[in-house]
């Protein structure tokens, strides 16, 4: 059995490898995923899958967790470093 921190790291590694089934296996079936590139949210595995497939045709994001913090209420806050490239090369660098 994996700790929540290990599961988060594995999910990010699968996302960076474009392994959608592995990432979705870590998410609740009714996940609500921010569609930052398009606006609004994708709800559920199929909408999230479709969003990522559209996104990855235009952008090449790579997201690495840099810190996982357990909050007082038990939730986990994940801070990441994200590099997003368009098909022509680097377009932005953002750390949250």
C-alpha cells in the first residue's frame, strides 16, 4: 500500500509520461479538474481524458511536485513546478 504522498508523486509521473489510465486510476470517478487552458472544469474520467488529449495536441506540460504539505484538516497541499511548452518550444515557466 502506498502513502498518499507516494500516490501523488506516481500520479504526476504518469501525467508527465502521458499515461492517462494510470493517472485516472488515482482519481475519484467524479473528479473535478480545472481546465486551466480552456476555462471551467472537466468532471469525471472521460471529460478529463478528453481535455488532456486536446491540451496535449497544443501544449506539452511537465509538472513536478516540489512539496507536499499536510494541512491541519488532513488535506494535502501540493506545490509544483510546471514547465509548459508549445509545439515550437518553451512558452512559460510557473511555480505554485
